[in-house]
C-alpha cells in the first residue's frame, strides 16, 4: 500500500498468543460453529437468541429495516423486562438464588439480595412510582450511588413502562439539570449520598439545585443511605416512607418490543449531550446473549462481578440487564478500589469467590502502577474469565491482567462496544478464540463489522482505517432522544448506509481486529497517520511505565509531532525523573514501532486527565503540548489533575 493511500498505519506487531484452556473450551456456552450459524442466517440466529427471553406475545417480523437508519426489532412482540430479569427466575424455583452480593464501601456493610427479595423490592418500588403519578411512557431521572435501590429503581421503571435516564452520580447540578430537562423527567430518584474514599459523599444537594431549576420535576424520591442531614423540600419523598408501605405484589404488563426502556446521555467532549435511546426486546436479547457468550456465564456456579458504575452503559448492560436476564449471581460494590486499602477489589474477589471479572484498562493500569505485590496477597484462584472494556487495552496491560489477576490461565476478553451499540459487538469468545493481547479479535456471531478506508472500501489484512458496522443489530440505539436528524447526521452520514461512531481500527495479517482509539486523536506525522493507541502501547510495554497518553502537537517540520505523557510504575524508583530515562523511552518506542513513531517530547507526570468513566482526555493534553491555555475541564473526573501536570511542565524534556 502506498503511504499516501494509507488510512491508518499499522506499526505494532504482537506475536504472543493464548489458547483457551482446554476445560473451558470443552464446556463453553458458545463454540466456533456459532459464527457459521449466524453467517448463514443472521436474522434466524437473533430470533433464536430472543428465545432466551420470555415473551408475552411473539413477534411477527424479526427486523424492520425499511426506513434506515431507524430499525425496529422483533416487531409486534411484547415482553416485560423486569419480569424477564426477576419474576421468571422466581417462578422457575430460583427465588432463593442470590442476585446480588452487595458490598458497601465501609467494611462489613453488606446486603444480600435473592431473586425473591429483588422481586418484592421491585414490586414495592413500582407501586410507589405509580402512587407518585408516574405512568407508562413517562421519564424518570435516577441519580444514585451504587446501592441496591439503584437497580431496583431501574427495574421498577422498566416494570411499569417508564423510561429511565440514569445520570452518573459524579455529574454537577448543571449537567444533571440539562439531562432532566432534555428528557422532561417528572421524577428524580436519588439518595442523601453514598460512601466514596472512606467518607459520606452527598448527592441530595446537587439534586435540590437541579430540581429547583427544572420545572418538569414533580417529585424527588430520596433513599436514606448515609444518614447525613439533608434539606427537605415539598417535592421530596423519602423512599422508606413511601416504598416500605407498598404491597409487594404487582402484575407486570407486557410492553411493546420497541417501547423505550432507557435514555443514557453520552458525555461527549463537545456540544449538548446526546440522549441515546434504547428499547426493550432487541436490547434485552443482545445483552443476555452477549453476557452468556462472552463471559461463558454458568448461572448455577459462577459468581460474576463487573466493577463499572451503573451510571455508565457498562453498568446498565452488564450489571443490571444482561446478568439478571440470565439469572446470574453478581457482586455489586459501592466504593473506590483503594478504600480502605489498595487490595480492596482483590479482597472482594477472594471473599465472594468471584469467577468472572469485568473491568476497564484504566483500572488495570492503575493496579500495575500500585505494584504486583498487592494482588499477590489475595486468593484469586476462583477466577476463570477476565474481561476488559472502555478503552483499547495495551498488550502489556492485558498480559499483566492475565498473569497477576488470572494466574496466567484465565482468558482475557477485550470487549469493544459503545453506549450507542448497547451491547458487546467485537470480542473474543473465551472457549473458542486464541487470544492476542491487545486485540478485540472478531465481531461476535450475528454482528457484521469491518474496517474501511475513507472511500468506504474494506481495507486489506494488515491495513488500518475506520471501524464500521454494516448491518443493524438488535441492541442498536434507535435514535437520539428528541433529535432524529442529529442521530442520522452523527452516526450514519460519514459513510453511506454504514454505522460509524468514531473509532479507528486495524486488521492484522489474520484479519483480526485491533482498536486504535478515536479517529479524532489520530496523529499525522510526516505523512503517516499514526494512532495514539499504538504509541501508548509501546510506552506501556517498557517495564518502568504504568500508563501513558500520547497526542499530536503542531510541528513546523513534521506537521504534527508526537508528545507523550508518562506515569511510571511504583516500582520504577527514582531515576524516572532524569533525562536518561526519557531518552531510554524514546529509543524504546523507536525500536518497537519504528523511528517514525519516536516521540519528540516525553513528560513524566503523576496523573492523566480522565473523564468520569476513566477514558483519557487527550484534548486537554494537546493544549499542554501546544502551550495553549487549557480548555474546558468540566468533564474531568478530577479537575486538579491539569494543575498537577502543569506544575510538572518545567521538567518536560526533549533531546532534540
Ligand atoms: C462500553 C463503553 C465507547 C468508546 C468506544 C471506544 C472506547 C470501548 C473498547 C474501546 C477499544 C475496547 N472503547 N471499549 N476501545 N477497545 N474494548 O465504553 O461505552 O462509554 O460509550 O464508550 O470507548 O472509543 O467508541 P462508551
């Protein structure tokens, strides 16, 4: 391929392979034949997956794609999501099975909810919502800590056909208000607060401010969690006053397969947040199938834990809807990974004998930074499948995860998907795929995705380009709430008839897929399009580096030049501040990827700017690299991080 034609360079070569353990492969829920089965008859395949659910009325047509990009799945079908996630398991005699081992952040603060408990609690909450005047089709905003009342509230909404909009508990009053107003929510469910970093962290004052500014809000339903004092307003109702006195009986009405289940706002880096709309039948089908297939869930024996916050799509699909639809036993944890000590997560895995664990690369790299000796103090032998989601997982982070958490035996499934896709789209299957560290491998059975160049032509093996989805899928977003035009423009206009949501990827020599980050972040260095992910992965493959972020900064000679920010591993010692270390890193990248990818400049920093869901915000680092004043920091998880980085600037080094 000539260089001027290249859409995205393929620099990183990775030859390590990890076969599935024989025992897991033997008993796997999904085997290699699923790919052929789905390729032969994709819609028939999804119909068989929909049969995992209990339908009150069977669908007439599996897919209506007559008015693209507006899809309807399982047209004419009716079902109730809460019934599928809770009641049917109780009816099947599994009422005593544990749905959630809930672990509060204060040690010893735990709750156990069986499926029968969950059914009673969801019914009572549903009855309370009805008493508060919430009807089918109304929107309910939920702003809560990670306590059982959060999934209970979501299921209560789903049960009565109200559409929930969960807003992550770290968002400001203004962000909450914007989301409440966009959805015209009439009820907000919240708590006085939750526990974070060893102390109560309040939520209610934020809701008070947002609700006062949003005219649509009629009531605020408040769970008492921390017991801290809160201001009381006329619109407020305590959960224990209204929910506790309801009957625990409620008959779930079936809803149309395309009934709106929830809206989830994507933070986006610019512009008004987009309310991503998910509906009922197709969404539940794909989250249930993927949770079964990708994690090889055996509901009778596995203990599953996804460490995400329910405020993000990962929590919606893989803490609430997928696992519950499958009758899983899950762990749910309220707090931070380092409270009261840096081994807290591993202690939880040891305590509940977690067998399937799903987390994010940002967490994995933090644990690498904290040191191997911490997980080594705990018995993690119950683990059999590890998952990753949220960002590209650098090969070295993958290998660390597999080795230090998975005892060098568990498969690691790197799962690519988005708020918009609703469920996992590209991932290894743990009993089928020989894993390559850093690769998301192949579209799941039933999903048709590819990597194309700027002419929408599939790139050959070895090439890089834009990741697109070519056929509709059951859990796809149906629109942006209230803005069909923006839906079409944002996702379906870059390439005719193809879904494109911003990620770059490459196909290796075997045709397997590697995610390369957002195409907006791609750097153009001397005519080469270089992905930030590959340079970051090269840096993380140096034994003294835990985490890195790379950006392109304007350069008079090369167009853009690579500027890297690096967090050393805890074990790296003192010498990481010196010029020798920086030279060592630049040479290391040059050796790993080629001289074209050698960073012009490397800055050693204590932290990186991240969104509240843990994704690196390269935009702000570009401001630093180009000596501009730093842009909007309101979506940062910790706004002081940029100060920490700026303080470090005098130590920025380049041997040019
Ligand atoms: C589930 C979730 C979506 C964006 C997505 C991509 C990045 C997610 C990834 C990944 C590489 C993976 N992303 N998983 N990149 N490998 N396994 O994270 O949803 O918050 O909407 O983010 O995250 O850039 O486009 P969301």
